[in-house]
C-alpha cells in the first residue's frame, strides 16, 4: 500500500486537476540505431490509480550500448508476459562478463522499467530489491538512479532503510548482503544482485525464494569469480550453459561493445594487467571464467558427464584387458587406500572411439573402513574376481592404509581373490622390489589430455567423482612439488591409476603450471598397449 504521505498527495492532486496526472514514461533505446527496445509506463492518474489512454507529454529516454541490447530485448518479452499474467518459465537470469561491459546498469535499467510498468500485483505494490555485497558498494547504483530517473517520479529515503517509493506505489529497496539471513524478508518481485560473486550463495538463495510467490525474476550481474566465496557463480553458469538446469538463462556483456569505455586505453591497461596478474586480466578484461584458485583438473567440463551405454558393441574392455593381463575382464577399477576419510574406488569401462579409446567411469566406491570393507562393497555391487580387475595406488604393494607394516593393501585384496595390478612396472628390480606410482605431473597431464580430447567420460551416477574432478585443488607439498590435495584428491587419484595403466605412456615430461598443464604426444608401441604389465 502507498505511504500515508503518498495518499495525502494523491488526495490533494484529486482536488487540483493539474496535479492529478503525472507522466511516468520510460524508454530504453539502442544508442547505435535509436531503435526503441523497451517502452514502459505512460500517463498515470493519481486518483483512479491507473495508466490512462492519453499519451504522455514527456518521458525519459535512456540510451543503451550494444552489450546491453540482447538482454533488454529478452526482458521486453518477459515483462510483457509478466504484465499480462501469462505463464513464464524463467526465474533467474545471469548477466555475466568482464568489467565495464554494462551488466549492472543494463540490469538496473530493466528492473526499474518493470517497476514503472507494473506498479502493483493485485492490491499490493510491486517490490524490487537491488542488493550489493556491502552498504559501501551501493553508491554507484544510487548515483545511476539520481542521474537518469526524474526526481518527481519517486521519493527517496535513507533511513530507516535505503528505499525508493515511486509516485504510483511501486517500491525499490537498496539492500546489503553482508548478512545472508537479512534476505529472508518475505515477498519480492524483482531482484538484482550486483556483483554476486562477492557474496555468499546463501544470500542469493534466501532472496530468490521471495520471488516465487508471484513468479518474479532474479537477475545476477556478475563478473567471473576470483575468490572461493563466489565459486558458486561459476558452477551456476556452467550448469546453465550445459542445459543441466531449467528456469535460467545467461547473457554475456562484453566491454568491447561498450563505446563509453576508452577502448585504446582499455587495451593498454589490459596488456599491463596481463603482465602483472594474468588470471585477473583474463577475468576482468576478457570475462574468462576460470576455476577459482589452481585446480588439479582445469580441463574438466560438464560436457564429460554422460550416461554410459549399458550394452554397446563398441565396448572393448575385455579385449583391451586380455591384451594386457591375458584375461578379458568386463571392468577395471582404480583405488586409493586411505584410512581417513575413506577408501576410494572408481570403476570404468573402455569404448572404441574415433580418436582413441574412451574411458568411461560407471561406478564409484566410497567406503569407510579398511581394504576389506572396500572388497566387501565391491562384492555387494555385483563385481567378482572374474569380472573386475583392480589397478590401485602402487604404494599398496608395500603397505596398507593404516601403515601397520604387518600387511599390504594388495595382499588384503588378493586374499579376497581379486587380481591386483600396479599402474607401473618395476623399472629397476635391482634397486626396488615394489612398483612406483607415476609422477604426479605426468598423471595429471594424462588426464588433462583425455579430458581435452573428450576421451574421459563420467556417468551421472558417479556424483562424488564428478564433484571431485570439478573441485579438487592443486597445491604444493613441503618439497614444493604441485599435487592434488584435500578430500577430493582420493577419488580422482583412484581414477588416474587405471588410466595410466591403460593408456600409452608420454614421450616427454609434462610440466604442471598454476592454471594449466601442457600436453604431450602419446605413442603406441606397435599395435599393442605397453607398460603396466
């Protein structure tokens, strides 16, 4: 409902016909061609509280740059359906890109246009929120409103809250997301989160649920995340682009399409930034979405998650393993033996592909306990020593997961009738009686190559493996060597061992960089796989 002061003004205006009507007409126009992208509002009757058919005598025109045009066109169609009460299938829009692309201001222009055009939902005023990471960061949005929206259209309060009340009753609040629980404030129709990559995901979720009452819209104006706190935006964007989520769209805003930016100066700054901090330059200037921090598997993609075929003539698992170990097993499993947090196993099948074998992970075994518990779980899943070959962590050839020294992980599995093969051969029997794991950078380089070539696939059922390939960090150990670490390293290590056993070996070392791993050419020895026998 309108405030008491607003209703008093309306009553006075009713007595004065000259003040009874106010023009609330906003036009969003394409600056390059002067094309009208969005026309909202009109002449408002304060007494009858409606837009009348009489044309407004004046309006406010806001010119938009090219980067803002695609989203505004789409929003025009969404707003028409919203105004007419038609069914809508989009609840969230991610407006993304590097800095200076016009995301925030283009999104804000459309949000205000909606508030002007639809002042009420039934008897309740339409409510919009603009949310910044902190109160200090909302000033630029308030300045934008002050410079472009005529003062007679609204009243502005700074206490007890930052709030705009438009002449026809619609409300716009300017909030902070510092405390995510503050977003639990009941119904809201239109939400704009400015730079949500700086916010906790909970702040967005709490606010977004408020739009469900009336089928409203959440708009995220986001740069690529550069801190772990905002990595949820990367995940959301990837899910939208891959089609894994319904009810959401994304639009890209490019700074090169913003003529208000001094492009030569921007190019100079970009070159300097690339020298000082390449990752920041890629995110802020190019709008490149990279994993936050260093990731062990930078080539991981949701595109690699696909349902494995149950029966396929291209399955070459048995013939491949027969060449290597003289038994045609149906599947092969890797394992990482850890007393804590869990024993990890990853089961795969091999398919013939145009660019080489496709390794398809079809199951995962995450088991608390010992190697015996891992074996029991494998039996419970229906695997048998006649159908499954184990290629686990080579350290299991000389110790068990508890490092007791009384037994080895290999011996424990073999005592349960499993065939266990190390991922590598013993290269110098005169120096060592035990096989050695492949060098970490070599193993990571192999997975980098397989992911890049699309020859590594994961069935959607392997939820922990999928999350771990996406999240596993890359850090330095006490000797300075970079390696996967943390809770996500165990299952991904387990997946890497059989791949090393199955795939031909690299001809040159692979260097692991902070954000990428250089690939090398792999060769076959004759027509056979070699190594690992």
